[in-house]
């Protein structure tokens, strides 16, 4: 896969307050100042943080432990920051991927909302019949019944989508590990080649990825044209949900609405993509309505009710973000295609082992909302894809590629259909075991 074409010399883009468009490579740097005490304490901080992450996996109070470690770290390395491009150029095994040539090149928008569960599962596990978001979605989109993520959690979900096959993503991770690098290829920020972006670039697309912070990578890599982040209150997002009322002397509680503002900026930034030049591909992630926190437990009725109320409230905001995007498309980009999907489910099953309740575990984490706008987009192709009784995020992406190319498949051989990341590694399941409608 080739690097993304450089459009910067042809059409410079104006900057925007509060917006950061990450640029190309900078070597690993750690800015700590000249204080030798600080330098000596840094290793202790990282050891403590490693232990905190282990605790979060094993104990109920792990989220609070991680938050405490975060606060301690800030006290130790105040004023320092870490910037890293990560590894670049690792393709993995793409022997089953081939280029396809599009017959038409509409602008494409892939927009994901965090923890976007379908109505049947909201009703089944939280007693929610509908939300403002679901009403808006159903009235505008072709919704895919029995829709699932291929991998969870968020990074796995996006990397799998951009790799076009779980096997490609896995091979990238293995190659990165072999050379001693972080196993995350950071495809969203373009730091390693993505088969999907490669196909789109070969078909003349300019690519943009958008998220509120640098969760998907510190800097823009060479395999995407634009990587947009908003960096203002990232540290508050790391804290356990029980702590923001006092963390940083109330700063995080005071700016609790800042995340809603960042989601709104993300939606607004989607509408600012230039639609008058080469075809555009936009992939964006909005943290809304949001999943459960690390200390949540499925059998705690009070926590379930609190999350239920929060989900309903946040879904009103989520609907407003989608409404903004839909209005923009109707007024400014009427031939565009919008694919909306959840990255994973609400994660209500925290504290539950897979074998304790396989149906709850899989439906809760892998069952998501998915659909296409306008609703008649590639209708015959999506009819065919849905005939198996379910459809996954990758199914939807490959169906769209086949439709735009007049029937060409980006896969040489059919891929395996089984949930992957997010399950015990030796478990192989069929989605048909977990249909929910």
C-alpha cells in the first residue's frame, strides 16, 4: 500500500481555533526539563502505572487505582509531554486483498458512535424501548438487522475495519511485535498502511480521520491525508467516573460538558470537508452515548439504573450530532454515502466471564447499530449481504466496495466470519448463534 497522496501543495486548508491537524513524522521525544530528580522519578511513575493497569483488570476498584496513578504521574512529570509517531510501513499479510477500481466515486462518510446498541438489545438488557437517536436513525437510514462488530473494543474495531480483514490486522500486530514495536498499527491516524485507505487512495480519494483526542495516535502518519484531533481535556477522560467531582480541584467536573462540545466539534468538522474537489473519504468517531466505566458490574442494580439514565440522556445529544451531519449532506453533498455504526456495545457485561453467559456477553459487546444513508444506496448488494441472516461492519464495508466497483471483491478468498478480538483467543463462534431479532 502506498502513502496517501500529498494534496498540501495544491489546496492549503485554513486553520481553526481549537483544532489540531497532526503533521508528519517527529522522532520519539520526552521533554522533562533539566531537573535530575524528575528524570529519576519517571521510571517509578511508569512502573506504578503498569501496576495500576494490571489492577484495573483484576479488581473492582481498579478504575480508581488507575485514576490515582494518573494524578500521581501529573504531580511527578508536570510540564512534560510525550510525542511519538510509532512505527511506520508495516503492511502485514495482505495476500488475500486486491485492488478494486470504482465505477463511481461519491464522497464517503464512515461515522461511528461509541456503544451504539440496537433497539432490541437496549430493550432486552436495559428496558429501553427507543431513544431520540434511534428514532432519527430509523427514519433516515436503511438499518441492518442483526448487525455486529467484528472485533472489540474501539481500537480493535477500527483497525479491523481499516484492514478489511481480521487476519490482516492480526498479521500487522505480529509483524510489529517481531520488530519490538507497539502492536497497534494505528491505522486510523495513518501510521501504517491500511488496505481500505490504499484502495480509496488508488481510486482518487482524499482521506480524513477525526476524533476528539490522540487516542488513535499521537501524530499523523504518511498513509492518510488529514488526521484531526481536539486536544484540551484528555487527562480528565482517563479518570474513573467516581473521581471527576474532586479531581484537579473540580476542573474536570466543571468541564464535564466539554466532551459534549468536542463531539459537536467533531460533527461540525465532518461538515467542513471540501466537497468540490477530489472525492472525499471521512472516517470519524464520536464518544457518544458512551459505554460503562471500568468499575461497572452487571449485577449491581444501582449502577445499571444510573447507566441506563445516562444512556438515555446522552442519546439526545447523539441524535443532534447525527442530525447536523444529515442536514449538511442534504444541503451540500446530496450524492454522498453515509455509513453509521457502533464501534462496540455498551459493555453492560463487565464482571461476567464469557462462559457464564455467552449470549449476554456476545450480544452486549458485539451487537451494534449499523445502517446506510440514503436508504436505497446499493440496495441489491446489501440485500445479498443480509441474506445470511446477519451483517457485520466488515460485511457492510466490503458490500459498499463491491457496489462502487460494479461487483469486484477486494477479497481474493472469502474471509472467516467469527467474532475475534474481545473473546478468549481459542474461541471461534458463528454469529448465527447470537441473533437478536
